[in-house]
C-alpha cells in the first residue's frame, strides 16, 4: 500500500468490514451482500423486472468469482 493508505485499525473479518485509512473510515462489502439487499427490496416491492436484472448481475458476479477475477 502507498504511504498514508495503511489501515490504522480493522474490524474483525466478515461482511461488511470497516477499515480506517489515513484518518478516514471505509466500509467495504461484497457484491453478494449488495445484491441480497437489492433483491429483498425488489421482492418486497413486487418489482419482478428488477429482480430479473439483479439475478443477471448475480450470475455475472458468480461467474467472475469462479474465474478468480
């Protein structure tokens, strides 16, 4: 890491993670978590077209993860 970007403290492993960098706090989360929340909201709002879009994004992120990207 570049000077000034070394994490000062970190939260325990998990999702999401909190890391302080150069005096600022960053919250890092996974695509899985983001898509889970979006899918839940779309389902609760009866937005089937949006749910299909989210399913496509989930397929893409799963494919990329399998490829090691």
